[in-house]
C-alpha cells in the first residue's frame, strides 16, 4: 500500500517536473520568437543594431531609431500582449463554460466588442461622460461583458447543455455581425474605411500608449486568473465536486467572465478582431501540460504570445516591404501547430 | 467573329436606315462601342440614367448643364465620400435628395429589381468600380434581359488611356458630343504637354514618391501598381508602393524609411472635425495646412528625406476616379519635377474646367503644399 502511495508521489513529482520544464521551454520559444521578430524587417538593420539602438538610442541615426522604437518594437510587443490576453481569456472561458469550443471569438464576445467599437467609430455613440479617445474601448468592453453575461445566464439554465451554449454563441456572432453590417451600410466612406481596417485586425495600429494600457490591463487581471487556478481546476471536475471543495461557483464564474470581457475588449479595441488565438492558444497549452490550471493558465499565456509573435514575423515576411494584416496570418500559422499536436496526442 | 458579324449587321442596318429615312429620321438612334468593347444601341440621347457610382454625377456635370435632372437612380457613394461637395450639389439641386437609391456603395448592395422598376433608358457603370462593374455578370444579364442598355466607362482602371474615350462615349449617349469633344481636346492638349516634355528628357532622374491614402486615424494605405501608382510613374516619378501585391495595401513603415522617398503625397477626403487629410470643396487653405502639418509631424515619417526637405503635398482623393484627373496629373508633375513643370498651376486647370465645363464649379482646396 505504502509502495503504491510512493509510486503515485513519484509519478506526480515526475509529471510536475515535466510540466515545469515544458513551461520553461514555451517561455524560451516565445523569447526566441520575439528576438527574431524584432530582428526581421525589410531594411538591412540586423539584431545587433537593434540591440545597440535599444540600449543607446542616441548613438544611432534618426532612421534607425524610428525603425526600432516606432516600428519594430511596438508591433512585436503588441503581438505578445494581444496573444497572451486572448489566449488566457479563451482558457478561462473554456473552463467556466465547460466547453472546448468556447473562446471570445466563437461565442460572439469578439463580435459584440466589434459592434461596440463600430458604434464608437461610425456613429460616435458611447456612455455619457466617456471621452472620444476612450469610446472604442468603453463600448467594446460594455458589449463584450453584456455578451458574456448573456452566455452565462444561458449556460446556467436547466437543459441548456454544452451544444446549446455553442449554438447560442453562434447566434450571438451572427446577430452582432448583422448589427455591425447595418452600421457599415450607413457609414460615411471615411468612417467605413477606418472600421474595415480596424475589423481586419492589424498590429500596425500598435503604439506605446496602447501598449502601456494593455500592459496595465494584463498586470491587473492575469494575477487574479492565476490565483483562481485551483478553483478552476476543481470546476473542471464538475460543478458538484467544486462545490464540495468549498468553491463558490457562482462568484468564480462571474469574476472569471468579467476578466474575459476586459481582456477581450482590451485587445480587440487596440488591434481589431483576431479570431484564432483565443480558441487554439488554450488547446495547445492543454495538449502540452494538461488540465491542471496552475499550468494550463500560464501555458495559455505563453502559447498565445508565441503564436501571435510568429504571426507577426510572417505578416512582415510574406511580401517584402508590405504588411499582411496579422488577423489573416494568425490562422495560417496556428493551424499547423494545432494539427501536429492533435496527431501527436492520438499516436500516444 | 460574332462581334464582326454584328458590327457588319449594324453597319448594314445603319446604312439602310440612312438610305430609307435620309437625314430626316424621326428618332435618330445612337450606336456606341463602350470602353469594354460592347456595342450599345440607344433610341435617343439618354434622359433617365442609372449611375453605378453616384460620384460620377460630377462627371455628368462636365457635359450636361443640369446633371441631376437626368439621373433616375444611383448608388449612395457620393453622399458617403463626397464630403462638402455633396452638400454643395444638394444646395444647388435640391431635387438630388429625391433621386432613388439603387444600393449603398458596395456591389453587393445593388438591387437590380429597383433599377428595372425605375424604367431608366440607360445605365452607366464603371469598368472597375465600387458599384456594379464589368465583373457584375448577374446585374448585366438581368438589365440586358429587361432591355436596359448599359454603357461602361472607365476613369479608374486605366485612367490614361480610357479617360478621353470614356468622355466621348458619354458625350454620345447624352447627346453632348460637342461639349465632350471640347473637353477631350482641352484634356489632350494639357496631357500632351506633360507627355511631350517628359519624352524630351528621357534621362531624367525619377524621384521616389511615397503616397499615403489617408482615411481617418488608422494607418494609411498606399497605391500599388494600379491607378494612383500609375499617376506617379506617368509624371516621371518612382512609386515605392509597386512592391504591393494588390492595387492598394499597407506598406511596412520600416520599408518606407529604408527607401528614403524624396516626395511625400497624402490624399484624403476628410471634412473639418474628422481625422485625416482635410481637403476638397469648401475647405479653407489653413484647414488643409493644419491637417497636412499634423501628418508630416508623426514620428514614423520624421526620418524621411521628403519630410525633412519639406517636400510634403496633399491632394483630394477623388481625382483617382474622375476625368478631372488631368488636374491631379499636373499637380503631381509639378511636385515631382519642379524644374520642368514649375509653372503649371493645377488650381488654374480647375478654374478653367469650372468656367468652360462644370455645371457646378469646384471651389475650395484640392491641392496643397505644406508651408513650413
């Protein structure tokens, strides 16, 4: 008996070490990808020049300074931040909704945020007292949160299984897309152009101000997600088991959805809609480290950041000198990774 | 083969008609070959026209003294992108508010049923346009089946070869050949001056031009190989956007900086209070200067030669799809090769067009040079 216990303990320690190592590996890969991202560009500027410019800005000419500080760094950092926030939002959503298909994009949260943003960009409508520069963000958050609360209400109804939730989410996607379509139909050319560009999802909108803001959001929100890791893992075992562990499930759900809405609204209002990360980031993380949220949450942050960073490289590298909107590239980068992981798991 | 036969048939019919009715034919029918090579027959000059792109009202205004009176239906794009010019037209022609809409500004929004129900005697579409165009096979088939003739014109896909023939086609279908011929000769004379001067200097250096099509406060698009990119090359410049895969795309600012363009040109249609390049009808020079100044002071463009040497210019965007493109060509020639074209006066060209052709004169700022 004690032999068995010891075996379990050894197995657990082994697994624990393996997962920690995997987290380190993901961190390493993300750092490497980031370095490549800031080293790659259509000019001849190499990695060492970039480093020089980063550490002694004034020793380089104006063109180099601008390329490094205003072009490469904002794009690359924004890629990491957006990938991280959408991916962890997706991870929490999948657990809370108990549904592998849940993500801000598939369940209509992004579409709702987009509609809110469109209201701000095209009509200029927001809550009273919100300044013009915050309108897009405020609206995006308001509608994202409204949509998650609707989803939550539905998922707590009796008889609404996981399929019901996905169907309702799809209904939200189409409803909000239709609303947005109506706004686009009425928009002036100038506002429409702005909105179309925005809805494509592009890192070229990144600047230091939006980076600072998203960084604040992430630092304010993600620690709470990580602190809820135990409770979320307990919820994975089923609502009743979670309750028996003393978890206040209602409160956990509400706070978690609040976090999801803020993270989604934050990234959507700074770079537009990017669909793929929130669904696939967490799946990649879970395929690597399993369902224990102490690992899957940080792994989601890392895998999301990594995919977006790779997508950022691709968006610059596909056509020399041009930028392909990153929203288009993300799927092309993420899908192969995803498929490889699924098949690896099968063969095991 | 079919075309040949039908051409022959038409020739025979026309000749027969001439023989039988002589020159006293009661209703003289009009036969034109449009810009995509289709032969189109009208019983009489068109009086109820569908505009596939609402903004082409300003083109009709070159040839017809009361352009609004002959429009039976149009797309909503003029209202969306015309800015204060649209307001000016509305003031001059209040009836414009009642022109039925056949759709918003995208091809997919156009209702063929609405077009047919308006009983037009002609539809004018662009060969490539925001509205229905030469690729809109369904719309073409349905309208032809309903007996509504369609004439394709083009100021956008190949502005330099198609503008004059398009104006001549419009002159014929509107019964305004004389005015069309006058405009064509005015246009050709000015164009030939630029072409001829450049031909005399084959070894001229071709300055690099970076053009931004400004739309609100999002990162701008730049022209690739088509349209405005063609303008740049035509006036003896090098368009750094030719690397773009499509007609329009986003350039990596890093690429722009490493190319070091000599000339910066912004295009826009914003009105006061909007983000972007404020320029066009009823705009004051100081408003354009303010917005151009803001564009030139962004830190991403600060290292460009063009910015540092003050070669910063702005232009009304809608020249790209209009026979008024001649004024844009003159402006761009002047900016690109001041040593050859320094004396050209693009606002003067617009003034002459106002006096000789336009039913409603353009007034405001359509070109600008940043003052330091």
